[in-house]
């Protein structure tokens, strides 16, 4: 079809602009309950047997239900610990205060752990928000980018004097979640049919999460290992990571730590500090 000779291609199409404006108003009405946006959106609906405002409210309710279900899928252990009815009520309150920022359900829920910190009825469960952080880290690890693990032989040509300057590139799925509570033990216990709550006297845990193939693995690491990996995740060199680990445990074995992380696939590349990276 030939171009319209009377239309300036540099100017946006009025119909498209109008549709985009309606979509923005509808998003505000559906996600935030904005009364003005709801009224403007309803006015743009075609007449029907059901009033436009009622149709919009049905759509808003369906969206809220979908978002609550997305949170249930992302935080199944938290839902069990809270009991499903209490979880759904809490999730609905979260949805009303924190609508999605991206049109992708797999990214919805990153602010839920912090929300649990602020929910009064959840405070008798002091570990709840950290278990939620662990579950969200599992989601992030699951949907992180693919990358090939670094092979140990890739370091064979590094001179001994240069080794302290190595900056490892962590696997995109690598996550560390630290808590004063035994969060991995709680998560594991609640994979069984009956939910379980932790021993209040149990010690805290730092959990390393890493996707291998299609599965996310989790293991509790020592304070020294946590300090080592946390420093690497901050983009700092091997010498600094080793010093952080030794501060946590003077007996930390750097060679053993390197072998363990190369074996599990924690790293996908490296460069020397000060060198440009791609």
C-alpha cells in the first residue's frame, strides 16, 4: 500500500497515541485502583449489557488474582508457613501497594520479602522474610542467563605473580542469601507434606544458589566461603576475596576454595584487575 502523501511520517499516528494513552490509564486503573483513571477508562469502553465500570472492576479482580497466584508460585514455602489464607490476604495487600513494574510475571515479587518485614502479623515468624529472600533468589537463579562454566585449565597460563589480580566473573545464576536463621533447613523441611517450623535455637545459614542445567542447587556455605564469594560477587580481585575469607576463618584454604568453585561452576570467566573487559 502506498504511503499517505498527506501524512508526515515524522509525527506519531493520532490513533496510536490515543490507544497508548487509554492503555496507560487502564493500567493505572487496574493495577493501582486510581479512581480518576478508572472513570476515564470506563468512559472509553463501548456500551454493553454490563456497565463499563463493572467490567473494568472484573478485569481488575482477575489481574489481582493472577498476581497473587504468581506470588504463591514464587514463594510456596512462605505460603505454607503463613497458611494459604493468610498468605493470600498478605499477597493481595502487596499487589495493591506494589503493582508490577514490568509486563513479565517471572519478575514479579522482588519486593515481597521486604514487604513481609513490614507486615505486623508476620512478625511472630522472624525468619519469614529471609525464607522469602531465599525463595526469590531461587527464582532469580532459575531465570538467569545461560553461561558455560569456566574450565580449570583456562587458568593454566596465569603467572603466579598475576594470580592475586584475577577477577572472576560469577555465573549469572550465582546467588548468596545470608540469614541469622536456618533458612535452608526451613526450606528443606517444608518440601515434605507437613509444614515445619525451625528450632529457634538453630544457628543462621548462608546459602549458595546456582543453576546447573535446568535445576537450581542450594548448599549452605561456611562464613569464610560466604565472605570469599561475596567479595567476588562485588567484582573484586582474588587477593581481596582471599583476605576476606581469612578474616572470617584464618584456616581458610584458598586452593580448596578455588577447586570447589571451579568444580561446581561458580565462575564463567576472568580477567586481571586493571585490564579492560569486554
